C-alpha cells in the first residue's frame, strides 16, 4: 500500500461587486503565483477560502496573524494611473477586537 499526501483544497474568493465581504479566522499564509495569500475559514460558506493576490490587499494583510478573525470588504476599483494598466482593486480589512467588556463582536 502506498500513502499519498492529501492536499488541502480551498475555494478562491473573487469579489466582483462593491460591498462583498469575507469574514473568518485566518488559517494560514501561502505563497501564490503573484505573492502572499491568506487562507481564511469563511464563516458564510464554512469552507477554507483563499484571498486574491491583489497588491492593495496584500499590503493590508501583512500584519494579520494566523488565528485572527478578520473581515475583508471589497470596495470596487480605482482607475489605473498609467494608461493600459488594469484598474486597482480596493479593499478594507478589519480585525475583530474585543469590545470594552472583553467580548468579541459577532458579525
């Protein structure tokens, strides 16, 4: 008998409408084809979901730790600064922090 490793399969989050969000616990950081991505346990779909490799989002996620609960919201696009380039995809990243009573807020 031969054992073969099982690779984790995850969904890929690809928002296309402003206001779409991904909320969950950060499971791991992976190196994608275009830079770092996070794998998040998506509270809505109950699946491990990989973030896109958009530079704007990568910069915001640099300081997010594994085990943190985050909400990433897609805000839409910004026109390119250089003719012929793709528009910049804009995101907002929020950490779930305890409120004054020490409890984490529900989504």
